[in-house]
């Protein structure tokens, strides 16, 4: 706008460039969707970034077969062979070497808080720090509002139990916590969940490590004097049976252990004495992948107070649903404030996932014959 007053505006063009080679860490619980050719790899390749995958030791055969398919596609399309690499074997030092390699420009990770935080710190400690897009864990709380519980508490209790044990609870969006008023209607919801969980047979977990971590998490909760066991089962080997505990809102906020993720079919009921206490508990939550409100029309006033709190705590907020299941669409966010993920402005699922591996560049007053060809379109 050369005639703009009081000063002309220059010609500005924006282009997004690939950040460079990306390291991707395969997940233990999703050998396809979040591993060798999963969302992180797809987003990085779509952005124009070469990818180096650190294969997960839980499914090396699957990772190898998929890598061979990618290699066949590279050969068929005539792409450079350096577009994709798979690293297998070795210990934690292999992952550390990958994120510290000077040519790696970003990292995608799905896994535990402990492992992800260690890699995040290594990325930050590099001479030139790089972004680390880690999904680290979430308890995905559900808030059961009074009118909904009064109208359909039994059904909600059964539906929660079904979501809790889906896939032996091995979903990062597993709704591990239900917040409910401590009254008769809330008691019916809990009783229905207890009855439903008591009928669930043992399920096979994906790895020995996941199964052991589940038993450790169960033992950790059972050892707290702030909780009471509602459904207790003894899991062994790779087999997992459901467990359910309950506590109060005051004790939940006072004991950080109660808000730690237990990966598997385990739930925690948090009983609160009032809607005000429910709101206070929501304000005290750490970052989550998801948060859910179960409500009827008469709960709208309460939900209106709760929603602004939850949208600051979670990347995805649901009403009258269960978060297990993630749509791959433009409007999906699979991420959230720390510790759910290390970058609240990113998503690992959905069209916006590509933005993690792109770097915007502005060109100002660049002559047309000097501009890159894709800036002219």
C-alpha cells in the first residue's frame, strides 16, 4: 500500500518452511497410530522434514515391517533415501544421542512423564535448544453435574466403567477420574460403576512393562491413607483386572499422588460436598489432554461456571461423552497444558499437527524474480 498514510505499507509475503530433520519416538501403546508411520511422522513428512524414528522396543517387528513399506514408497516415488530412517535397539543413550544430534531440529514424543521430561530437558540443554513436542500423560477428569447424575446416574456409572476398561485402559485419553457430589445420587453412580467393573474379565496388556507399571500404580494408590478401595483385584503377568478407589475433594487436592496417571483400567472417584468445591477442584488441576462435563439442561448454570476453568486446563473439553477416541479433523486438539504435553499450543492429532514442524518466514519487498516460486502462487 504505497499510498497509505501516514506511512506506506511494504509488500509482505508469508511462507512456512520445514524446520529440518525431526526425531520421532514411537509409543508403546499404539504401534501404528503413534509410532513408525504415525501422526508425528506423517506431519513431519508433510511439512517437508526428513524423519528419524526411534523405534519402541515393545513392537520392533511391527516397526520394521512399516519401515520397509516406507522404504518401498521412497524407492517407488524416487525420493531421496535420507527422507526416512528407523533406529532400533539400544538403551536410553540411543534416544539421548538422537535428540542431542546437531542436525535434529525438533522432536515428537508420546510416552511417560518421566521419560518425556528427561528428553525435553536434553533438548533445552543443547547449545542451540530445539522444540520438544511431547505428550506425557493425563488423568482426563470427568465432572458429573447434579441434575445429570440424578436423572441417569446408573447409566453414567456403567458407561464410565466401559470407557475405563476399553483396551485394558491403555488409552492416553482414558477418563481416570470422576468428580461427583457426595450425596445419594452420587452414590448410585458409584454403585453402578462398581457393579459394572466387577463383571469385567482380565484383559491382556500390551507389554510386560505396561502391566508392571499398572500394578505399581495400583499399589501406590492402595497405600495412601487418603483413599478407600471400592473394587480391588490382583493382576498378574500381562493380565489386568479393573480397580476403583475413592477419595474426597479436599484429600485429592492435598495429595499430589492422587492426580498421577495410572495407565490401565483403574479409576478414582472424587466426592465433593458442593458445586463450589467441584469448581475449586477444577481450578487446582494440572494440565490435561481432556476434561469432560456430564450435564442436563438444568445444569447449564453450573456448566457455564465450569467451562472457562476447564478450557484453561485441557486441550479438549467434552460434554456428555467419553474422551477415548480422537477424531483426525481440522478442529481436533490432542495436547494440553503441562504435564499433558510440553507445548500447549500444539496438537499431535488433526490437521494443525503439521504446524509443529514448520517455521514461518516473512519476505518484505522482495523482487518477483528473486522470490521462491512457491511464493508467487
